[in-house]
């Protein structure tokens, strides 16, 4: 009996000891976890703090650049300051992204910073090409300066707030970008020859000619386009924006296809659909797909389209066709057609770039002859083909060029010479393999 | 910014086509920067064996691999273009045939940017109609071309608090084929949102500011706006 009691006591002590060890273990483990979590939180706070300090520093440097730019008429000095402003603006933009992206707050700041960088690049290019800073451009620079000055004051105030937060021991996790509304209220609308010009990224909706069509009319066009029964067409996604379109949905072979048709003119604008990847068949090659895409465009009534580039992705080939008029190829006016390598059917269509351009391309007479333009191309390039082409400029404008295809060693290039100024405006390197033709 | 302008020039510019962004993609028997898979591992192994490469054998054709390939090509009388085609493969003593397939599946070669975009699409909009997933990818790309946002895909995706799926870690889920195709379509120029730079769920959106943006369309549960 006594032995039994002793055994029980032993077991009880063992259990108590085990429990004690487990509790100690859990405590050590959890304290390790808490320490890790604290370390991570501190690291995150440090990252925000560093980003903010750098952001303020770059903003001050932009302001300093403007300060100096205001008092210089020397081209070399102006270039130097513009390079500094642009570099500092690019670095400020990177740091701004690390701080909370409250809509309408950081976006105001980033927009100004990005446009300052872009506008500086535009002015530098202009000066390099022999131009000077015009009075109107000086006025814009002054407005930008005032804006940066105000933003800088707000950023410095934000830095003080951040330091107070750190001093109070609170986390910077919820740190927000300073409200920039007062700084940007007089911010100019920037229109210049650059991609962030207001008219470029904020494009007006495309106005198409033709009668307004009803949803039912569009349904008929979709049935013709897809060669399907109208009964299989359902309501899709009506959309506005750059285009105003009716939307349709068609379920074919278990897959959904979405088609949009412009309300003005009733043009089929896009076909977007998903089909699970299928094994390509030997019978259907990228060449077959290109032919199918070209035939499809003809069936749809597009007569003046020339194949340009294509690319194989998974089990589909995306073929690009540019509009051609009077033997001048117009790259901005383009249509994309996707064809399946598995079944040979058209799986995608996009004519947004086609309809965004005028119906008829305005081709001006080139001021240079083909021979004169050819002389501007380096003699190291072995020219294999040449033609007139319209390429897009920085501001959705069109530039009439001579296009020269040529080879240097094993590489193929396309060189564009402005048919008006004779300047070499673009060089592309062609990469061609079994996955398609790409330009870099 | 230079990077952004170049990207714009290329993408808007030419061809709406498929240019430099997708030029990083490789399929079949040619390997470029951005390729992935066993063939890349084999190339890396060979380059490491001959001391051209000191990175990890991870099967991802990144900058390190590209530099090593160029170095190898220079030393072997090949054009130093950083691309492993037949001649470079032969000099390396490997055969690339059958290394990757154009038939889809998870081992397809893909550029890092497209993959990040696909992860964003999957995290933010899986279960949405395909066209809605393309639109989400297009919004990310539209932001890179808009001065109010960072200028790279990674910059936009990881902009603090810009996407809830990044904050809660869903961004790290592996994208499915639908999200991959949606990302590729958007990279190829498809934009069902017609230039939108925002999207939100009207049921769960908390910031009233977002409701002031001009709406382009609603696809599934997302409203796309400018």
C-alpha cells in the first residue's frame, strides 16, 4: 500500500516537473517570438524613417536646383541643374512609394515629382537640339518651383511629426503622407513634348464617326463577327473611358468570351477570352496562325492592314497588323489578333489603337528623298530594305520617317530617319526566333 | 524616369505590340534573361563548373546568369548577346531540345515582371471573370504610365497600402493559368478598362474619395475608374 502511494507521489512529481518544463519552454519560445516581432517592427519603422528622411532630402535638393536654375542663362549651367533636378526627382519618387499611398495624397506629390523629372528631360533634349528655354517655359518652371517650395515646407513639417512620433515611442506603421492639397492648388497644367504631358496620359475620349447604335444592333454585329447564333449572346460589360462601348458575353464550348462594340459606328473593338492551355498541334504553326489572322481581318472588312510583328505565347500567337496607305505603313494605327496554336481559331482581337487614330492617315510629302535619308544611316549598316513609315512620337503625335532595315554582323536593326528634319529618331534591334519577332 | 520614358516609348509607341517587356520571355530552345526551368539550371551548372558563374543554381535566368553567358560567349568566339541558342548551347556542351514546352503548364518560361503581375492578378481578382482579371493587370500597367504613380510594375504593386492583397500576403500565392494569361494579355496591350487607374469593390471600399473618380465600368465585383 505504502509503495503504491510512493509511486503515485513519484508520478505526480514527474507530471508536475514535465508541466513546469513545458511552461518554461513556452515562455522562452513566446519571448523569442515577441523579440522577433519587435525586431521586425523596428526594422519596418527604420525603413519608413529612412525613406522619409531621404524623401525630404531629395525634395530639398530639387528646390535647390530650381533656386539655381532661376538665376542662370548659361546653357551648360542650365543643363547641369536640369540633370540634378531630374535625378533628385527620380530618387524622390522611389522613396515616396515606400510611404503610405493614401489616394489623393501621395499621388499629388508623385505626380508633381514625375512631371518635374519628365519636363526637365524635355527641356534638356530641347537644349541639346540647339534650343533655349523660352519665356513661357521659364514661367512654367517658376510655377513648378513655387509648388516644390510649398511641398518641401509640408514635407519638413511631416518630418517633425515623424520625429515626435518616434520620440513618443509609437510605431510609424500608420504614418501617412502629408496632405499636399494646398501645395498643388496652383499647379500648372503641363503640356509639352513628353509622355507625361497632360494631353498624353489624360487623353480625351475618342470620338468616332457613324450613327449611334442600340445594344440590339451591336448584338447583331457580334453574331456576325463571331459567326454565332444571336441567342447565345448575353449582356456583357458596357464601358466608357477612352471609348464608349456596349458589352456582350458569349459562352462557347464552356469558355466565356467578352466582346465590346463602339456605340458610335458599331465597330467591334475588342474580343477578350480565356481558354485553358492546350497542346499545340503540328498541323498549326505560327505561320498558319498569321495567315488565319490576316484572313480574319479581311473577312471583317479591314483591307489595308499589313502584318508587322508577332509573338508566340503559350498556345497562342499574337499577330500585329499596321494600317498601310499609299505604301506608307502607319504603326500607330494597329490591330492585334490572337490565334490559337491548338485549334487555329481567333481567340483575341483588339482594335483600340486602330480606332483611336483618324480614319484616314494624313501623309505629308517628305522633305528628304529616300537617297538623302539613306545617306544619314551609318555606312556600317548593310541596308536590306527601306520604305516610308509613320511612327508615334512622344505625345501621341505622328512622325513621317524613312524606315531602313539592315544588318550589322549577326544583328538586324530598324533605323528611322525623320523625313522632314533628317534626324535619326529611333533605332530598334530585331530579335527573331521561333517564338516570334520582337523589337527592342 | 528614364526607364519609364523608354518603356512608354516602346509600349505606347510601337506597336502596342509586345516589345521589350515581353522580349524577356523565352520558350522552346532559346534561353534569355527571364527564362526559367531545368535548361537554365543546366546552363548555370556548366557555367559554374568553368568558373564563369558564381550565383546559385536556381533555374532562373537573371542578370548574373546573363553576365556569365556573355563572358562565356566572348571567350569562345560567339556573339556576346547573353542569349543561349544552339551555338552557345553546343559550346557549353548541352542540348536544349525538349527543355521547355510551348504547351503551357507551370514550367513555362516567363519574365519576372509578368510573373509579378500575374501574382497581383491572382491575389486581387481570382474568381473574377477573365476579362476582369485582364483589367486588373491593365490598371497596374496604366499606373506605370501615369505620373501620379511609381514607374515600374514592382513600384506600383509594392507601393505602400496600394493593394490589400500585398498587405495581407496573398501576393505570394502561386498564380494559376488564368491569372498568367490575363497578365500576358495585359502586357500585350489588352485593356478592357479603357485606361482606368483605380479599381475598387463598391461594397467594401472605405475611402469616400474613391467614389468621386469617374467610373469606366464594373466587371464582376470591381468598379474600374480613372
